[in-house]
């Protein structure tokens, strides 16, 4: 079936891949929105979404009350509300750029998903092939380059609103991006110094990052990079919170002093697009962190997915089938991503928001020197190991 698909014209393949990204990303973002409300309710000890139900299903005795309390029908209610709710455009805004900003927010969010591998399988030649829509050799560089464009939608939304609070929020977002993107970039350099050690392929591929953590046994080629590069993982994770404007770094939309920040003048469907983009960046960021520091689709350090599949062949005859390996790898990868999305939400509803001067001080005076020192340390350590 895959061979049949790859014989299609390039435009048809691109259209199918684009629709697949939209079909997966929008439901994931809606599920994240509902999960955030439930997690917030659990952490703060108050009711979450547990009332919405489809009327013609309410009569089912056991299943309907369970699904209602779980809040699953809230997804459809939220989607219908955002699509059909009145969406006026304020008279004082610059209408063209005001409408363009949420559309621009979705472009980097939908594009970066295509570069992130989410599983792997062995083809007929015995080669490990990544499950990814666009397997590019500069994967990480492409993720950084495209995802950083998302701040332009925030800036455009604040400027086009012709209001001081959205404008201040957009300026904060741009300053925050510059401050933490430096540390984020420096934090991943030790990872690719190790992957591209002498004799290596010379690549920025995220698939290569997983392969560098896919050895068996307890040695450097099998340990997850988050284990022996914990400072790099910590810096990347903190910078990821700041890049996605998640609390305690959500100064771009700080309701305590900016009403709602860059999206104050937005409502209904356009407002929801900003938050679909935010959740998409969370999902992609969690995926990139998993690939670089937590072994990707490998279940445990020193135990790669290929070894698990080969071990299962003694018990399950079809365990070596590419579909089985692919599904198993995807489930492991999504499990790790789901944990980090939960971690994002846990931190949001636990820690208070930083002041803006504290965020700038943390980025420039604490995180950046730590990232530079970490890079120098691992550059020397990798040079000693490879001698």
C-alpha cells in the first residue's frame, strides 16, 4: 500500500499529508484543552467539565453518566461553540492583519509536525526506516527555524489590534523568544557534538538522535542523552516553557496586568486558532525533547525497540511485521509525549507567574551562562571520550 502511495504525483502526496496533519493536530489540540481543564480541576480540588452530554445518549444507564463525568462530550461542545459563535471584528483594528495573525500562527504549528519522526520499522531490506512525513537531514535546524516564526503572529496580532495591552504583550513575546532561543540552541549542541563525533555521518536529523540512543547494554551509545546530559535536558525544557509562552513564562498574555495580552481583542474561532497553535507547539516541543533526550520510541535505556521486537518473535509470530513494530513504536513515543504534556499542565497550575524582569534575568544572567558552560564541558568531555 505504501508503494502505491509513493507512486502518486507529488501534489497528491502533499495534499494527503497536509490533510493528515490537520486531521490529527486539531483533535489532539482539542483533547489537550479538555485535559488541561480536567488536570486543573484535579490539582486545585474543584469540578472540571463534567456536565455536557448529547441529549439522545443521556438515556443509556451506565455508559452515558460515566462519559459525562469524564467530560468527553465537552470536546464537541467546545468545537461547535468556537465555529458557530459570533465572531465580530472590532472597528478600531487593522482588519487585514488582524485576521491574518491567527492564520499565520497555524502555519509554523502545522509545518513543524511534518519534520518530527514518531516511530520506526524495519523494511524488507532490514533497514530501520523512520515514520515521518518529511525525513530531512537538517530536522532540528528546520524545527528551530520554522517554529521561531510563530512569534510573528503574536507580534502581528498585538500591532493590528491598535490597543496598548495587546501591543505590550506582543513586545514581551518577541523579547522572551530572543532571550530563551539562544539558551535552547546552545543546549542541543552537545547532543549533536556526540552524534557527529569523528567517523559519524554529520547530520542534524532527529532520527539520528534516536539511533544514537538505541544501543543495547549499559554504555554511552545506549544511555538516553537525558541521563548523561541532564543539564542540556534541563535548559532545553525551561527554554521550551518560555518558547511556548506557558506559565510561569506566559508574560505575553498575562491577565494580571495586560487583560489578556496579545489576543485581548480576539474571540470565537480566531481566538481558538491561537491556542490550537500553542498546543501544537507543546506537542512538537515535547516530541523533540523525547527524541533527543528520552530515546524516542525506545522503551528503556539499553533496551531499544528493535530488541523488544526481536524478543517478542519467540512468542508472537507476526511481531517482526513492520506494522506491529510501527504501531508499538508510535504508542511508546506518544506515551512519552503525553507525559510531558501533562507535565506542562502540572507546572502551569502549580507555579505562580514570574515577573517580567525575573524572566529576563533568568534568561540572560542564569540560563545563558549555564548553557555556555555546559557546552564547553561536554565539548571537552566528548573530545576525551573519542581520543
